[in-house]
């Protein structure tokens, strides 16, 4: 084999390798922090801010939606709830949504539970995470089509683990 032929094969190999590496790196999720007031969550740069008056935070990607709602102790007391702890808050949420108490899971500094619902003919799985910070309680929710949940579960829980609060 000639030196020219070997050089051409080597160059072709390099070009194919660069193309493959470029394609693979283009599929990587780049972490991105999103902050609203004292809440910060690390998701990926696939997420974008959305507007919806029902939520304090609404972020969406192609396969997952994230929402968060803050309720202060004062708001809850005014509404007639006796909430003295994060566990009280979680129990109230479970009760109001007819979710069995044994579905509540403690993880790191929060509690969560999952449930599924059919909306407009499509089945969705929701991961509801409850946090407390200062004088507020937060419900942070991830939603995805149920057919994607098994492959997204670990990623969703790692995103939930990334939620922090600061003044």
C-alpha cells in the first residue's frame, strides 16, 4: 500500500472520528441554573422559562415540565390550615389529593410522591416534591409522559436533589 493511500485513510478516519465525537457531544445535556427568588434548581439548557399564572415557576423542555408554587405560613394560616412542619404540609397535600400516606417518601431535605393521571387522552406521571425554607413551603412538581418516566426517573430525582434555597 502506498504512503498516499495510508495518509488518505488516516485523514478519512480522523474526519469520521471528529464527526462522531461532534455528534455525541451535541447530545450532552449542559447543566443550567434557574433561580426564582430564593429557589434555585439545576436543570439543563434544554429548559426554558414559561408563563402561567398558576405557578411561581414554570420551566419546560421537550419531555419534562417543572413547576413550583410557594405558600407562606401566613397564607396557609389565613386559609385555615394548621401547618407546623414540612411533614404536616405534606400530609395536608396527600389528604387534599386523596393520595395514600404510604406513597410519601423522605429524600435528603424534602419529601416526594409520584402519581399518574390521564390528561386529554395522554397519561402523565408527576413527581411532587415538598420543601420548606424560612417561613414558606414549596411544592415543586415534575411532569412527563408516563411512557418516558422510567428512563427519566433518575434524572428527575437528581434535579429535585439540586433544589436549594438561599436568602
